[in-house]
């Protein structure tokens, strides 16, 4: 297990992140645009949870607790030269348990039904029935292929600039704009250094501080 280390983002050009209204329009696009349903489910999971794509693709059904409504994030899916295997996350903070909303639970249940149909058709040749998101024949889902599918999904829309990783930033931005404490958001994202989180989302935090100041002024008046 590697120790936590800070990364420097100074000098790097920040990519645009969706605000709340844009995110709602993006959700409408997910619902209406023609695309494989399992791809849509993965996009939603990333947006609803803020997980890294490798963390999502490493989820097993044992990680999804429908009774406690939680998701355990304990692995990352490594992908090198077309070979895939589960690894332990680089930092201890990446191993975490996050809450699961009813909408998210329904998405996982839909995925479970879809997978059961594939298993019924392929039988024992379905390679990894324990995994939540797999290829059509049950192999580990390729992250590069998922990225290609995502770009194809966005082509010709106003959201072509988005990447899979930016869905994680959208999740964090929504939480911070809703007044969720920075430390809680940092833990939710599995970040080891709250300072890194503060640096990445400095513009969002600045806007939130202004909202807090205006709210105090409103209450006192």
C-alpha cells in the first residue's frame, strides 16, 4: 500500500465542469439518447458516486449492500496491454464505503437483471459472474473501450468535452455547492489529502464561501 502523497495542479489548465443546471441537462441526454443501456448505467454510477472508472469496473456484487444501502470500494481494475486484474488501491483513503441512494440501488438491480440474462444465455462460459460490470461474455470490462463508448455517446452533443473522469468532478462540485463539508467530500472521493481536494475545487469553494456570507447577511437582516 503506497502512502498518501500530494499532487500539484498549479499551471495545469482546468477543464470545464458541469454546473447543476448543465448536469440536469446531461442527465436528460442520458435518458433520451440512443445507447446501450449498460453504458448508460455505468455513466450514471460514475455521476452518482464520484468513483474513479477503475474503481467502478472493479466492483463485485459482494461490494453492493442492498440492505444497508452502501457500496464498498476496495479494489481498482488494472489494465495493461489488454490484460486485466484487480489491484489494491494506491492509498488507504481510496478504500472506503459510501452511501447508496434508492435511485442508485435501482440502477444496480437493473444491471443485475441484465447480467442474469447474459449468464443464462452463456452458462459456465460467462467468465466473471461475480463482477457488476463486465463485457458481454463476462470478461473484465475494458476501461479504454468504455472511454471510447462514452466519447461515441457524446459525439454531436454539447457535452463532447466531457471525459469519464470529469463525471467525478461533477459529483464533487454538486456536493460542495450543496454545502457538504470539504472533509466529507474528500473522504467520499477517496482522496488522501484534503488540501489537494481544496486546491482542485478552489473555484467552487470560493463560490460557496460567497453564498455562505450572503446567507449570513440575509439571516441577520
